[in-house]
């Protein structure tokens, strides 16, 4: 036996050298992705776009209208007569922050409530436009969640965990179902906030990088400037970019059979997606082709509704183009959440005016285009607010123990109300729905079993709902 028997052949040397430096960089990009540990429960016969769901879905996509800061349910959708009758009365409540039972002064809603639609659902005067669509909405009045501060509660809403790095819900959806359009990301978030979780709210965590959310602008940025960063390469003509992409693929194909092959392929696909997006993505944020009547229905052109109206119309265009999970953020840049009125509850009127007409316009537009049937619209914040006063009677503190969200389209009952808080709107008491349950329900509507949608990482199987969660069957149409 000669020493040469242990040396690599010339071909092997060329293979390793050809991709050596690229492999070092690629290994860094791929660190800790762990694709080989992915659950084998989901069948992927033809790539990301052809993943088979666990069961027949009722919805194809989600539009999540995130109301950052926690809108007050007792001032918006959860009518409680006793709050009006016992205004300023001193009663004992369990306070979420202190976990103690203390005397607190009841604070009535600042706006009147009325019944709307054939189903007679209660809506306050804050939302006159949304009120016209109550027969399409499915209210859940018995929500409760983890985290009493914005940071933990916002992370929990998005990832199912209050403090650890976990994949966001949108990333779980794309991991489970893939994208409807191979030329666009499956998960996009419009003007997300940099505070209270920031990028972790749309992060892929330990899931493959291909399911990472794509941010469109950021909170606080002028909405007319919102777009996808670094989309075009004006320095190199498209023909040369094509050649570069083909060269990259050929170089990496030399390593066929390597233990990194699957992960290399995933990153190559992300590069190819970025290349295709140059011609397919710019139109998503360009509203120039929309009719004047459509723009007006979203409140575009009006000072109060211009920003959120544009965001909602972008969301409809994304839904039409095949984006699977779309998040529209009504959020401030940094740590100053919009609906967070501890000392000035009348500011709820400003925020309500900003979102009311755009949301109603979105619902109307989706319905007219036949998209509402298979699009699940979700409206809500990370928690609600207390029925008693804070700061000398001018505001309300956070309340994770009971609040309201609503769903529409996508296989949920229309004109329906599920669950109840107590007679003051403080604590969910009837048909309680935890945030884990809501996550499980949204996944179920998309055709995914939250107990089977798992990913093996660090020696255990993870899922969005951890070891919790039950599908709320009562809200299914």
C-alpha cells in the first residue's frame, strides 16, 4: 500500500478547491439551519411550491392586521352594560401586573355602542365603517394570552414564546405549505416595528432560511417610499446576472453528494428567488394601476387613512399575487405602540380613524374579488385593556386575561361571536381561547395540524404551539 492511496485524486482536489472558499462562506450562512432534522411528516414531491397539507384547507392565505399596543376591547367590540352603570365605582379586581387583588375604579367606555347587521353584533362608535361588515366577522371575545408587557406579549403573539428565539407564525406557515407563487416570498410583513421583538416577529428562527419573512419598509417610514430593499442591481445587466447565477449553481453542483447538499440547494433557491423578484415584486407596492374608486374605498388620499389605506391595498395585491402570509402592521417605530393609552384614552379615536375605513375597504375589496372565501383575515393586538382606570382616571393598563379579536373569511363562521369575558370585560370566563388555541385554529384553517407541524432542533421536536393548543371548532363554518 502506497502513501498515494491516501491522497485525494486530482479530480477530488479540483472539486474541493473550486468550491473551497465558497463553501466556507456558505457554511457560515447555513450554520444551525439543520435542514436534515426537518420533520418527515410533510411530503414535498416537487419543491417548496407543492407541499401537501395535512387535511383539506378552508383558507389558502392569511392577512393579519396587527394592532400594536393592545386596543381596548371594552371600548371597541366587547359591550358591557355594567361598565356604564357602575362608572367610577370602586371594586376589587385582580391586577395582571401585580397579580394582586386590589380596589380599582371602574371606567366606562368613552364611546357608545350599537348593534349592527342582521346578526346584531355590538360595535362602538369608534368603528362606523367596520360596523357595516359585522355579518362577515367572527368575533372571539374570550381571548387570553401570556405576557403583560408589550415585548413578551408581542413575541408570544408572533412566535408562541415570550422570551426565547422561536420561528414566527408566518415562517411556520411557509415551512408547512410553501408559497403559492414561486416568484415571490411566501411571507411578507408591511412596515413592521423595530421595537417589542423587532425582526424576531418575522424571523425564521431555527427553521430553514427560505421561510424567513420579507419586510416591506419599516414603521415610521413614509408609506410612499415603502418597497423591497436592494431588489434591483443597476450595476450589472440582467444577462450577466443570469450568467453569475448559473455559474454559482454549477460550482455548487460540483459538491453533489456532500452532506451540505440539501442546505446548499435551499440557499441557491433563495438566490434564484431574489433574481426572479426583480421583475415580479416591484408591482406589489405600486398602486398606480388601481382605480380611483378603489383608492377612495381604502381611504387613500385622505390624511387620516392614507398610510394604513395604502398598507391594506398592498396586502390585497399580495394576496392576489399568491403571497401566503401577509402581515399589515399598525405600529410605531421603536417602543411606543400605537394603541397603548395609559393616560389618554381619547387617542383611541385617532387610531380608530386611521384603520377603520381601510380595513372596511379591504374586506369589501376581497369579497368583491372572490378572495375572502379562501383568505383568512385576522384583526387584533397582543392583549386588551382593563375595565378600570389608570393614571387618575384618564387611561387603561394592559390586560392579557381577556380581550377580543376577530376573524373573517377563510372558513370561519360569519356574523358569529364566540366566548365571553365576565360582566365587566376583565377576564375571559366562557369558552376561553388562549393564544396557543388561536394559533392552532389558524393553522387548521390552512390545512395544517399544529401537533404534526414539527421541526427537530437541538434534540427535540418543536412546534408553534409548543405542547399546548386546541383547535376552536365552534368558529368553523
